[in-house]
């Protein structure tokens, strides 16, 4: 029988096994942390999308009312929605964030629009800049629009308020 020229150590200690297990544990921890970071970023992106969608819907509502008022010189509420035209001396006037808070706490908070003619609050005074022609009376509107990101089971809401003169 021939012996191999390589002399094996008499006692093996298995240090490579321990080193490999440590590396395996470290790589597993890095993988778990990476998955948690990815999940957190996914939730943040989803929230950003919901907020942006709600804002764009509210902005679109406000702009549609502005276009309507510009064309017809009056506000026509949408059928079946929580739209209303209020007078400026209304005892419960529209007040941006408070009104939006009431809408958000509503049972069905999808969309709502409130339009107010502000020039009726200042009889005999001009709100317009500069000198107005004698035969024209400026009409100044305050449009408040509220919307959620989706109609069913909303996760975010937004309110937009504009003041403009057609």
C-alpha cells in the first residue's frame, strides 16, 4: 500500500465551518434588513401616491368650478354631490382646514365643493385692484374643494381653496 505524500494533520478543528456559519448569519441579517428597507420604501411611495392623487382630484374640482363660473357667471352644484353655494354672511362660513376636517370626518367623505361670492360682503367697496370700469361690477369667488384619493375606503384626503375673479 502506498501512502499519499501529503501529511494530514492529526486533529482537525473545523474552523472553516465556524467562519462559514458566521458569514451565513451576517448575510442573512443583511438580507432581512434590506427587505425591511424595501417594504418601508414601498409604503412611503404608496402614501405619497395617495396624497398626490387626493390633491390632484381636489385641484381638478376647484379648476372645473372656476371654468364653470367663468363661462356661466354662476355656480351649479353637481347632482348627487355635497356641493353648495354659500353667502359670505353665512353663520358657518367655509374656513379652509376646519371645513376640510369636517368633510374628512363625514360618513362618506369622497368629494365636496363650496362656492362663495365674496364681493357681496363688501357693498360699496371695491376689492378689485386698480380702477374698474363704471359699467362692470367685479365678482370675486372663493372656491373650496375637498377630495379623497379614492371614493371607496380612502387613505388620504386633501382640500384646495382658491379666490379668483373671472
